[in-house]
């Protein structure tokens, strides 16, 4: 989640992370089809966990990339 996190400044654009970059970091030696399957399963589980915890954070997919919408929460992450 840290790779997708943005700081709490709502006026700054959210950092966007390309899905292929995440796959290269997380599963560099895995077949692309299997790696994408793992990525989508992980994003699904993360969404469920955030929802269960009542967090307003959303994972936003835009084509070949993902970012976090902190839903008004602030963060001390400085990117």
C-alpha cells in the first residue's frame, strides 16, 4: 500500500503507479499472466480489508495504473 500512498494534501495529484512496475517489483521472475492474476487478487483483498476496517480509502484503477484515494484522510508519507 505504501507504493500507492499519497500525502494528505488534497490539492496535490495522487501518485500513480503502473501495474507492470508493481509486477516487476513484487514478482520479477513470474510469468506475466500469473503475475497479473496475483496483482488483481492482492488488490481485491486489499479493497476488502479496507472496506471491512471502515476506511474511506479507495484504490483507483486507470487503465494500466493504480493510485489511492485517501478519502479525506491525512498521511505522513511524503512522496
